[in-house]
């Protein structure tokens, strides 16, 4: 295996691959030759500045580069028979994402997308509990970090929850509405979206990368059950309608709280990819899953732009000094 892109996050990919028993890290590639050599020395691997030099030497690669380079690098790898784990989002446009899926099928190569939340310790437990969600409320907020601002907050953070919600709700997305704004970076730093699915489920998702704290939580409602998930604490609390009554006319509520071992989500993700390649199994997060998450993320982005245009036109419709001072 090789890791292509060994910057802040890619170096952790290199560490996990190097520690796997059933995979060998033979090389790292990065346009920054100094960084490539530094990580290569640390992991006892070859360092290259052009990933193409590795074709014929590797079976699989983790691609951990800025999103705008995902398609170029992943497509060349697949064309040369290299299995690919590409970080999320799969690409930055639907056409290239679909081309990667088609190319992976044509070349009979595994294409896995790095939606890390799927490998969180609480997610498997959540899948056993949630059967038919009717309403989902999701919050993912974090302080500002310059890394990741090559894309907006939807492709940076919200896409994690979009992917998870799409995998929990077994129905097509039929409509959405979103609002947000750029605050520090040139693209949206905070956004809120409301999604409606064909089975009636509604999901509200909030994402921010300019908050004063970090919080990753989800609340899920379905008939007779209310589930709250704290991804940071790796904890699930379930409130379920029980039998009998607490008081006349008030049903008994059974409450259960469970703590889960967080484990190493990145290690699990890469090990899962290696297993899919070695045993010719479909990846847990497929290219198709990546396309669905990207499609939803781009719909949210389009809705954001429509909303900002609506605000602009509304502002133009108010003569100076006519706005109310009420808050």
C-alpha cells in the first residue's frame, strides 16, 4: 500500500497502514518532498513526489489530498488497477464522482470513501436500535481551523452527518431547504439544512466550523422511542415507551444509557478497506455511498446559494433607513 498525501491527516493514515499486520506500507507520496521524506523515514517507507511512480509497485492506496485533486489522483490509480480509499467527500462534483464509481467497476477495483463516522464505536449500536426514524436532529460544530477551508462547511463537516442519515433512512431524499453564511473563510462556515424523505422522515442538520466549542450530537425520534447520541462521549441514551403507567394517563418510560468503546475509527476504516481488497468484499462505505452523500451536500449548497440570493434581493427591496430596529 501507499498513502498519497501525508500532510496533517495523511500522516495518520500512514501510521495506521504501517501498523497493520496484513498490509505493508511501501511508500508515501507528497508534492512536498521534505514532508514526504520525513514521514517515509518515520514509517520505513519510500518517499516520492509523483504518485505515478508507484504504479506497478502497489496494490492499494489511501488518497488524502485536498478535495479538488481527488478525481485526478483516484482515476489514475483505478486506471492502473490500484484499489482506492479516498477521503471524503469523494470529489467536488457529481460527474467526476460517478465516473470514479464506473471506473472502479470497469477495472474491478475497490473504491471506498472515507466517511469516518461510519466506523465510530456508537454507530453500529445505533444501527441496531434505529429502525424507522421519523425525525432526526443533528449538530456538528467545532472551532475554526484553517485546514479544510478549501471547501465549504457542508463538504467539510456536514457531509459526515448527511452520509450517516442517508444510511439510516431507507428512503429517497425528496426536498431540502438550507441557510448559512461565510463568516471567516470565503465559503460558508455555518449552515443549517432541513431534509425531507419520501417516507415522511424529516432531518434537521446544523454544521459550524466557527463555534466556541466542539459538539457532535444527534437526536432520533421514531414511534415510541427517542434516542440521543453523543459522538464525542461515545454514549447513547434511549428513552422507550414501556408497559404500564407512571401516573394515571402517563405511560411508563424506560430509560437506558450505554457507553461504547470509541476504539480507533481511522484504524477500523483502513482495516475494513484492506479486508475488502483482500477478500473481494464490497466496502462498508462504497463509491455509491460517497456519490449519494455528495449529491445531498451539493443540493444543500445550491439551496444555500438560493437563500443568499433571496436575502440580497430582499435587502435591495428595502429603502435605506426603512428597516425595523426590532430584534
